């Protein structure tokens, strides 16, 4: 067995080309092909951000960036690899590759800051099932409270606010957003909404914010009710509250992809413009080295306490 510890970095995945959009959409719908209208709508959204999402490239850079930082901080101790929920390599394939190389202790890290049964919980369960009794999974369920994360986003919030018209900056509202999930998780006591609020409170404390709130975005198109309030409705209602400017911090997302580049930069920006509200958003974390150090801190902490 290898003395090295594996780090399984997990994310949703994204189509890598126009031809991959339909099979990808079918996969995330659990084998049910999208209707022509659903497919056309998704293609339209991708075209609005340049034809395809940059998420695959961003995720590769994050995995490499984490590997580089861990090698700096703990030379020779970690082996960092990627496993995807809906694209290749899958979570299961990457776990198998670790075992093939004799690596039986694996840190499971999902590229989402908060814990949710339909989010990090599903990723970690797949990794645990794939590993079986052949090794040990050190599961990181959430990492939003890791040292340095709030400070990193607080700086981004203040930088974004500084881009608003000068006469609106002091009164601007900051909205912290994350991907909505079906309301049914609330009855199950899921920690996701409380963790989002805790994130907002922590970042606001560092940035010394007076006006901030949380909203939800990117809800699925299903008959089930999803957690609200929806960010588009919140932004559309700002004028009647006397608010002329807003900073959006998509705290639940760590890279540029469709939910940021379209749902915020196109949809939310469009609602703000039509409502007469100035809007800026925080820069995505992507593979910023400070962010990589935050993730490395969490990995090192979990590995040390195994």
C-alpha cells in the first residue's frame, strides 16, 4: 500500500463541447432525454456565455492548483485526483484508480462550501460505496468555515462594491446566493440553509456590512417547490424598497460556470437593468492561490486528525 493519502476532488461536471450537451442533459435527468424545447433552452444559455461552459477547464485548474499547494505545504504526502458526478472520469473510476495504485486512505472533498444531502452528501456516499471495505474515506462535508474563506470573500465583496456608482456604494445591498434545492430537504433537517446564513454572517462580519441578505438561484425546473426567495424576485423588488444598487456574492459557487455566467451575469443583470438597479458581482474564486490554500488547510486538518 502507498503511504500517500489520496485527495478525491469532486464536482458536478459539465459538457465539454456542443455535441456533448444532449447526452449530458440526459445523464443529469437520470436517463430521461430532454424535450426539444428543454434542450434548445439549455443550448441557448450556453450560447449566451460563449457556446460552452468554462467549468471543465476551471475545475482542472483547481485540482492542479490544490495539488501544487499541498506539495508545497506537505511534500510527497498527497495525491490529488478529480472525480465527477456526471462526466468522466467518474467518482467511481477515480476511486478505483487510487486503489489500483495502492492508495487506500482518501480525503473526499466536494467543490461546494456547504453541506447538503443532495449536494456533498451524494458525492461522498458514492465515494464511500466505491471504496467499500478496501480503504478509508476521510469525508469533508463542508468547508465554508475554514480559516481564510470568509476573509477571501469579504475582500471580493468590498472590491465589487467599489465598482458601483460612488453615490450608491454606502447604501448598496449585498446578496449572498447559492444553488436552490427542493424544499423537501427542510423537513429532513438538512443543514444547507443554515450554513448559507452562517456563511453570509461570517463574511459580513469581516467586511463590516450593514445591509445583506441571502437569496437562492438556479432552481431546477421541476413541479416540486424549491427553496426561496429567488434572487431574480429579490432584485426585481429592490426599487420599491428604496435600494438602488446591489452586490451579488454567489457564495455557493467556486468557479465560473453557467450558474454564475448566465444566471447572475445575464439573467440577474437583466432584471437589475430593467428595474433601474446597479448590479455588480464578486469575482469567482477559480484557482486563485489563496483559495487553494484554504482548501489545502482543510485537507491537512482532516488528514492530521484521521
